[in-house]
């Protein structure tokens, strides 16, 4: 299905439309099956919205990410508001969702956890390789002969590699049933 944005001349939304029933109304995924659905969604999507707060003022920032070994890796400016607030408070939340053109197609992840900088080393190299695999256009930032040197990349662009480590994850999927939401392990 290709998403077609609504135009000003489009018919009004029918908020009373009924949700199509699940493919098998007698089957509701649970346990490992639900974790696999959540993991697949995390791997397929590209943008994660990070949310933080400071002094009772909330903030949200979208970032490209790669999901690798149950952790979400992303690049960000160390001076950015979401990084500063997440590091100061020791907590943040995140949301990932698939594109949906109707409310019954809504599915996503709601998470709470922590954001930490990733220092150089094997973890950084593996995460960066996965990131470049998912976003091949970012390879040009390293140049034709440059190696995957995170320090040089940080100096050149003023960004660092971070990880969002989820502490609690909820998978939601209106295709299973309206308002379906269950805790999962990734």
C-alpha cells in the first residue's frame, strides 16, 4: 500500500469507520511472537522520536537510528537539547511507528530508557557498520579513502554516536485489535 497524503479537496475523514477485523480473530499474538513483531518493526523503521524533559518542559527530537543487539544507535550533536537533557536526568523516552494512512494501521513502539554516549571500540565499530548498511548515503561523509574512524567523524561533523537502551518497551498494533498494547522484550 502506498501512502497518499490527503489534500485540501479530499473527502473528510470518516471517524466512525469500523476497524477491519484481525486476520485470525481467534489468535492474539503473545510472548515470543509479539517480541518478534516488535523487533521486526524496530528493524524496518528509520526514524525514532526521542523525548526528554527539564524543569517541567518536555522536548522531542527525531533521529535516524539503527536497531542492533536490542539497542538503538544514533548520531547526534552532544550540545543538542535532547542529549543534554537525557544525560542530565538519566532518563528519556522514545517512540517509533510505521506510516499509517488510517487509524487501524497504527502500530509502533513506546519505550522508556536511557541515552549514553558510545565510546570508541568494537561496539562503536559494529554499530557504525550497521548504521552505514542501513543508510548507505552516510558513507560519503567518510570520504572515498577514509576508514570508519569515529573520532575523525566526530571532529569533522560535531556529532557523536549514542545508544538508547530501552528499560521498558510496549508494542502497540491496531491491526491486532483497537488499542492493542502489550509489554515486550526486544
